[in-house]
C-alpha cells in the first residue's frame, strides 16, 4: 500500500492537466437485469478511447479533501491499480499492471462501491511519458465486465479498425430528385460529407403501389441490390447518429420546389427507417 500511496500525487497532477471529461448522454448499464448496453453509447466511447482494457482491480485508495476536488455529487474518487487481463485495443503495448483515477458512482444507498477484485472494462487514453498510467475518457469509462458488454465492445472495435470501415458522416452535400413518368414515381440521391472525401450516398426509390426502398452506397457506384444497414452496426451508427435532423436548404439549391419537396420527404423517410441514435 505504501508504494500505491506514493504514486497518488503524480497521478493527481496529471489528472488536473487534462481537459474535463466530456458530458455523456448515455451510460452503459451492467448486465444485472437492467437495460441492455446501448450500441451508440459504446460506439461513442470507443471512438474517443484509443485504449480499451479488460482488467481486474488489484487495489484502490479512496481520495478525499483536496485530492477529490471537483468530484461530482454522488461519486467518489479512487486511485486504482489494476491487472491487465486482455488488451482489446491500444496504439502500443502497455504494462501488465496499470494505474488510473476513477470517479465512481455510489451505490443505491449512497455507500462506496467495492472495487477490489472487480473485473472491469476500461475505456481510456494514454498518459504521455507514463506507460503504466492511463486516463479514463469519461466519468463512466470504467464499466463492470459482463459477457454481453465484452462481446459488443470487441465487435465494434473490430468494425472500427477494418480497412473498409464506413467513414464518419460530417454532413450533407448535394441532393437530387428525378421524378418518374408515373404519378408517385421518382428517385432521390443524397450525397453525404465525410472527413476524407470518401463517397457515401443515400438512394431512395419510389414506385406506384410499392413501399419506398432505400439503400446506402459506399462508393461512386450505386448497387441496386443493396439495402439499408442493419440496426446496431457501424454503418447504421454512422448514419443514425451522424445525419442532421433535416435536409439542409443548401443541398436543394439547384432543384425545383416540387423536386426539393420530394427530396425532403425521402430524407425524412430514411431518418425514420434508421430510427433514433439511442445515445
């Protein structure tokens, strides 16, 4: 314990140099008969976390007074040492024992949680020049390990690092609508913006007497056999959480009003088909 305590001042100094944790709009709930983990919440956390570790808490010291300054109400700050069980994601190798600060919620009775020997998943970033230390990327970035959470995290990480991973959607470019020869017939194509300029487009096809069909294309060529992405996949997440709530007027600047109205309707159809992001 003496060795653990002696490392706390340096960890607190580093803790203060980082920006505050970003606000979270959803919390992953452990597998205890409560709500299932949210795909979008986990994907958000993984996007912000270059390090993901499966670990077991070896020891934890509760911090008080000045060492726990700015801790949110209902949380307790700990200095934690943990043994790495599995390195799920990291830019480089890390030691088998790590340390970090964690602001942990109290239990339903307001009492401190029991951390020692707890198996956890850690979402973190490295601390420069301190390979044995990490910084959690948000207040809930230490999560109790469960099989469901572990499996979902690994699936999303695998998809994020895949060479053909769908890009981040940063906005909407141009949109076009071509009416058909029959009433109610038409096709809309909406081009999306990405950080590296990779082509992504939404395509909506309407035919009289049929339900509208839509698909997403990840190349210049539109595959007419393609369909919408399955829910709780990385492509679904990119769209459901990245598309703006309405089609921007600038995307419709070159269109006649009737065609623009049809494009807006088709865009709304896509958003409803995707469903809420779920953050």
